[in-house]
């Protein structure tokens, strides 16, 4: 696991494909806010709560000219099924070799039922229009995370106005 980038630093560049095979490059979002959130697995209880929280707040993110990008290691087919099952209107990206998660410090040691293993750590980053990291959530509670992100987004937008 590498160190996570810090607030004020340029967000590490990446390009990943979504469930339709379309490439999404972070640098193409310059001029707009982007939420980059890492989650362990499609269609698991906590990840579904988090995704549905972003889904339920989608209109507010769109009104704020902000895209939400969810990243996890599962492939495009898994992303398509997850999106379809829960009506997720935002971008899900396949980070199959977890290289982007590693770059953002979101790949590391986890424990579950007494077992230690490597996996995606639930972290989120708000990337500003200048390509710099505006806010970091190093640990996320899935159910109400989108509302936290929305509040920080509104603060960041007010500060830039």
C-alpha cells in the first residue's frame, strides 16, 4: 500500500473503464468537481448502502456540476449488474488490478472474522476543479457518506465563489 495523497496535492491521474467499456480519465474532469470513492465489492451490504446513498443524492450532485465515480476491483460485468440491480446513475469504474486504489492509499491490510488479508479500504476523495484534492475521508460509514460528501462539496464550492 502506498501513502495516500494529501489535501491540496494534485490528485493522482488515472484512466479506467466503466461497465460499458468507456474510458474515464480524471484529468478530463478539470474545471469540475469529482468525487472519487473506493469501495471493496459490488453488491455487498455495506457497498450497496454507500452506492444507494450516492444514488439517492444524485440530483444534488448533478445540480452542483459534480460527477461521482465509484471504484472497486470487480470487472465491467459485475459493475453492470450492480448498476442495473440498484438503478445506480453514476459512474462505476473497474480497478481490476487495484493499481488506482494503491496509488490513493486505498489498498491495504484488512481484518474480518479474525482473518487478515489485503483489500480495498473504504476511502473517498473530493477532487476540485483545479485537479487538487479538496477533501479526504480516510474512513467511511457507508449509509450516510453521500450526505457528508455533499456538505463538503457545498463548502468547497462556496469557498471558490
